[in-house]
C-alpha cells in the first residue's frame, strides 16, 4: 500500500515537472529522435556493408538497442548519479526519513522513471521505424513481460551500484562507465552472442541488459511473439533477474546501514 | 523510559573515522602513507526532553549538535547507547519512530524547487503516509499558520530564503508529529522570519503539547525560546539545565557598587566572603565590582560587612546592582574549556 502511495507521489511530481518544463521535455524528445536519425542516416549514406546492415529491420533493431541502452542508462543512473545528486542537495535525507524506507522510495521512483522512459522511448522508436521504413511488431504480452523483467533486472543492478554509491560516493564516476557499457551491449546484443569467446559470452550474460535486449529485439523487430519464452535467452533473463534482484537488495541494505554508521547518507 | 519524556538519550556515543592517504601530519610534519583518524562526534551524551518542552542544544561548530539530531532521527547509527522517541527505541523501531518526528535539517534544499509549496506538502505528505482530504486540509492550515498562504502556488525557487525555511518547517509538520527536531532553523534569516519561526515553535509546544529540540547559534533565540538548554562541546554535554537556572548558576555573584568616591579596594577584598574587588569604569560616577562567594549565607554576611566597611571608609553608597549573566557569556565560558580526556585515553 505504501509503495503505491509513494509511487503516486513520484508520478505526480515527475509529470508536474514535465508539464511545467514542457519546452525542455519536448525539445529533449525531438533531440533524441534527431540524434538517432542522424546516426542511422549517416551510416546508411556511407554506402557499402554498413548501409546494408542498417537498412530496414537492421536499422530498427539498432535503434531499439540504443533505446533499450538509454533506458538502462537512465534507470541505473537514477541509482548512481541521481543518488549522488540527491545526497548533494539534501533530498536523500528527506526521502530517507519517509517511514516507507529508502528501498520502497527508490523502487517507486525508478518505476515512475521507467514508465516515463518507456513512454518517450516508444514514441522515438516509432518515429525511427517509420522514418527508415522498418516494421515493429505489436505483441503486448511478451513485450510487457520482457519490459517488466528488464526493469526488474536493471533495478537489481541499480540497487547494487546505488548501495556502493551510498558509502563510496566517488564510485559514481565509475558507474558512468558501466552505464555506457550497458548502452553498447544493448546495441550490439543479438543471437550472435553465442558465437563470442567463452569469457566475453559469460560477461555478456552476467550483465543485466544483454538477454533483455536480445529478447526484446526478437519480439518487437523479428516478430517471434510468444516463441521468445522458449528461447535460452529468456531463461538467462529470468536467472539474471533473480540473481541481480537478490544481490542488489542485499547489497543496498548492507550499504544503507554502513552509510548510517559512517554518517555519509546525506553527505557528498 | 518515563511516560512524560518524548525523547531520551542514554549514554549515546558516536565516533567518525576519516582516512588519509599520504597526508602531512599536523604535529610531526611527516607524511604517512595511510592514516585513520577518529573524531568523537558525540561522547556519552544523556538527556531527556518532556512533552510540551522546548529544548535547546547549543554548541560551537563541530560540537556534535547535528550528529545528535541525526541520531534521534535515525539518519546516523550510534556506536553505543540508546535513543528513545515517544517510548520507541530508534534502532529497533526506526520506521515507526519516523512517523512520530518532523525534522528540519540545516540548509534550504529540503524541498523540491520546481514545485509550489502546496505541491511540496502534497508530495512529502504522501511519502509520509498522509493522504486525501486530511492532507489537503492540513497543508492549507500549515501554510496559513506559517504565513505562506499567499505563496502556496508560487514555485519554491522563486521564494526567499526565509520563506523556504518556513516551508521546510511546514514539511516537517505535515504528519502532525509529536516530536519536532529543528537543526539551526533560524540561520541566515532576517529578524522577522526568525521571530516568526520562534513564535510558531512556542505555539506548537506550549499550546499544542508537542516537544521540540532546537539547535541554534543564535543565543538570543535560544534564551527567549528554550525552556531548557543543553550545551555540547567536543561531543560532550557540559551543561543541561532550565534556561533561568543555567543563567543563575553561572552568574558570578558579581555586584556593582556605585559610590561618591572610589575607596582603597585592597581593604574591601579582605572582608570574609569577598572573592575580589575591582574598579569598574562607569560614565555615571565612580563604581566598583565586588565578587562574592556562591554560598548564600556567607554571601549575605559578606554583603552586610562590605556595606559596613564602606560606611567606615566614609563612602556615600548610591546603588547596588547585581550583574546579570547572559546566555552568550555562559556559552562562551563553557565552550572555551579544553576537551576532557576520555578514560580510554583517546
């Protein structure tokens, strides 16, 4: 019950700020689409193999990868740079003093952030698909299921990195690097991962975005619908969710108490 | 814990550690590869605050006031000792305790600047489980109570510092908590805003039965606002008494004698019960200060003897005034003393 109340508060806050700063929101959306288009058109106009690879379905797949990557970048960023910023302004202490606890507050905050990211990303993706004459498959059930698992996976990962940032504030800069790796992985993730060397394959499966991106591309771009649930990537996604969520929440609780011991909760 | 106490601290201790890599040592001047230094932020502090009482926690910068407030609000975990709020131990029942306290921490970024005061109260109210018509009614009442009703739909970033601070107080009160913790609530405020916050705290405690812990550097605010005062220095509570009693105890029993001419004060200093006598520069004729012992009976006898001595010396006595002690003087005296050594040698 408390989670929904906190989520409502976050939802109202986010959309009030988005509405109040409508020009910034709109220009952000246009710039995001513009940047994606420039990237794709740039490669396509280059001709040769790259243009072939990025035409139609490939372009949509690349754009989807980038959008998922940006989604991961945003969600994990909420727990790292977002948390740093909140500590700097004193907002973290205020949120911590909510009787629902820091975990519930961050869950609600990230859920709202994910909702708004999915909303804006979907618009961007549809614009890109229409622009490059690509095709998107609308399979609500598998898409929603994979998006939810992607969110849970990223939340678990976010809680772990966020926990580290609570105590070791300067690791926030390292987290930027990790977030960029997540973006890169989301773009290149495909079934070809199975052909990678063992170590690289292990790292790719261990990180929370690879299998999620592959599954989502299978459903939205390739139109494999419910068939995705029978693939090994979906299984990896489920396992990854379980591991990252439990690891993340445990790490965050430990770090939260350690941070209270060190007195660094509201300090940067 | 006693039923009448809203806050209790028992032997609360907190040490922070700072780590230094290849830093020059202050005393030896030599660089060490790694050094861990301990800072005793709070040193076995004990005090209680009753319901309906305003307790002032005073101390110089870095004395441990904010750490104490943060330990009461659960933001910092004590190394030893126990903190109780409204009968609940903070470490065991932290989330329940958070429903009973309203905290204004130092600084103005305790609210969200792109939102209006009304939206801020709605947001923080929801975070603290206040919702629906009760939230709306309470938010409007609080804004009216604190004097921000006409600004309730203006974005916080457009408000003055005093108005932001008033909003921070409103946010702390949105749950109607029985315990209010105010960490330097009047810092940087103008006289009017400072007085407005002081008046509201008095109203909330004396008329509505809430308990308030206030930390401040403003001695005038502390003296006029607090029923009881604790002075903290180097993490240790060096005094904790009702404000009047604190001023009385630390009064030096100094009396100012106005006379027609200054006598030889050496003779007066020899009177039993007189600690010392010194001339006092006064525009309005000659005067001297007489320091007497603390014991009331001896002091009374010494006063009579001093007057007899003055009569014998042929001086005309114009007036006798007791020198009133100010909280600022008491504070400076108590906080200028060196840090007491801990039994563990640290």
